[in-house]
C-alpha cells in the first residue's frame, strides 16, 4: 500500500481553522492515528470536540483512498491511558468498499465554500441520500426546514459570534491561524470568501485583522439550506464517528456538484450547543452545522507535507 497516497488523502480533511491536528504511524497493515497537541485550540475548542471530529474526517479520507486502491478498512476507536495521544487504529484488510472508493476522485475537489450560493434548492432525493451517508457512519443529518429552528440557529450563531469577538483568548487564536498568505496550514485570506451584507449569518466570519475585515461585501442566499449533523451520545469516540460521518456527507455532496461550508460557532459554546438539538429526536448531540448549496469555485487551503504528519519508527 502506498503510504504517501494514504496520508496525502488523509490530510485533505477539513479541520477547525485548518490546524490539521493529526499524526500517523504505520505498523504492519495498520495505521495508528494520533492527536497533535501542538495544533489544538484550547480557547475555541476547550472540550477538544472539534479536534476529534477533525481527526475522524481524516480517518474517513484514509479509508476512501485505501478503498480506491483495492483494500478494505476497519476502524478501532481507542481510549488508551498508556498512550493518550493515540485515538484510533485503522486496520487495512479485506475487500474494498466500492461505494467508498467511488468518492476518491472528490478528495481533492472538496472545499469549504464561504461565498454566496444560488437560490437553487437541493433535490429531495439528494437530501435523503446525504442523510444515509451520515447514518452509515453512526450519525444523522437533521435538515432545518422549520422557520423556528432556522430562526433559532441564527440567533444562537449571532450570540456565539459576539461572544467570540469579546474573548481575547479566542481572537488571539484566530489571529494565529487565520489570514494572510499561508504555505502549509491555517486559513489564508484567499479562502475567507466575501463578507455578508446584513446581520443574519449564513457563513462564518473568520477575519481576524483589519485588512481581512475590508473584504468586498456580497448578498448571500436569503433562505440558506442548513442541516445539523448529530449523534446519540457524546465523548471522544462519538466525535470520531461524527467526523467520519461529516466527511462522508461532504464528499458525497462534492460528488453531486454541491458546495458546503460549516456554521459551527454556536456549537463551540457549551451554553448554546445544548439548545441546537431537537428535543423530540433521540439524536440530541449536535456535532456540526452544515450549509449546502450551489456556489462558485473557490481555491483550496494549504496542507502540511507528509513528512510532518508521519511518525517514523
């Protein structure tokens, strides 16, 4: 198995502020997956929930690449007190998952698109199929179709954005990872997209400097197509599953010509996160808020060299 190809696919996964907080070690026919504590966000991700979601997305990409090269995969999620940074082991064995292999061409095409989307609605059947992608990985996709839930997600997102801007530790982290020209990690200015006109957020405003705050303003869709990715339970293992579900949904959307971005501000505040779920549903642990639509092409964000994420014996 081509190790560089596997890791080249894994590192294309999305991560909060594109910190890429993962490392990998090959042991025979298995891949050990580790958290990289030097790339965590203690102010903006105090529970490390998004850290594990990001690593889960990288695991899914690795599995997709393995399937495309004719190999199946089995993931064992770990909580190992002897090796606290080891979070999962991917065993490369068995026949490939053909449905997963079909997603491989879209690994390099997936983007976080922060530009306005058209008013075109996703077909109902596609929405069902995206939910099925989440369910295969142990999560669900709850579409925010009611006016009340749409209103509430906007209110919660606005509150979270205000709290973020008033928190010196959060803004300092953002300045560290967002803006300017970036060679290997972080979110460059070119990926920030247009600023939204008006006070109802449908995209995340990441700008941390006056220069980036001066970007052109654009009119965004009035009725964004939003869905909450949710799990039944919480904790690191569930977060890893959520990350795999998230990436499965994002790659399937990409394969259908659908653009996506994340609107996770409210989920990063414990007092707001619990209010995003649907109290009538059993899947009450929201892990991501995804915006779907049809948007213009956007540039990729940078990635770390393989040598930096590979742990050598």
